[in-house]
């Protein structure tokens, strides 16, 4: 399956019964979540949230980088976000291998040389999370009063373990 015909067919059905036309672009629960792209994570369901409640920023490993920082800072000023949860997860591929191992895996499966690609693996997930929370809290551009929290989502139990309250 390479195309997106199945997605477009499903979208037809979705649009037939569309009921969210009155939603606004601000986060109704004042929340933003930075999490991983992992498909085991449902950012709405895990916190009892609905469409319109939360801004979700995702990247491989839930990393606080230049892009995600940019999005979260803007969300704090423009989209009613006053609390941010940084939420990496257990068994994350980004925290389970070294850059060299990842490059080897890609090379072996595709024969494509990615030695120039910055993989950005995470050495110690908890340490990285604590660093990210503290770094974002001290970001001078973040809206005053916006709280930053850090937890690790367990993909086997569905529970969030708070690392930085
Ligand atoms: Zn992940």
C-alpha cells in the first residue's frame, strides 16, 4: 500500500458526518503536549481529552528542539496554552539504540547510507526529560505563568509516570 486512496475514502465518510465546525483553534483545556510520533500514543485518550482541548506537538523521541520549542512558545502566547506536558514514552526507539546502531539498521534494511543524517538518539531518557523541562521553564520567551511538566508514558500500561511535576 503506497498511495492514500484508502485514507481519502475514509475521509469522505468522515466529512459526511462532520460535527466540529464550531471548534476554535485555541486549546480549551489550556494544555499542550509534546510527545513522540509513536503510533501507540493517543494524546487525547491518555488524558481524557477531546478534539479542541489540547495542542499536540510531536517528533521522534518527544524532543525539545528548536522546532518544538518554537511551537510551544507560540502556543503559550497565542493559543491559550498555560500548561505544557513533555511526554516521551517507554520502549521508544529513539532511546533504545545509539546513533551508530540506528545508522546500521537503516543501512542494512535499505542500503541507503545515512552517515550524514543526524539521528538524534537519546542517551538517558529520564535525564533528557528533566533537562528539557528545566530548559523550557527557563526559556525567556515562554509566556509568564505557563507551567512545564515532564512525564514518561508507559506504552504497556497506559500510565503516565511523572518525572518533573
Ligand atoms: Zn518514541
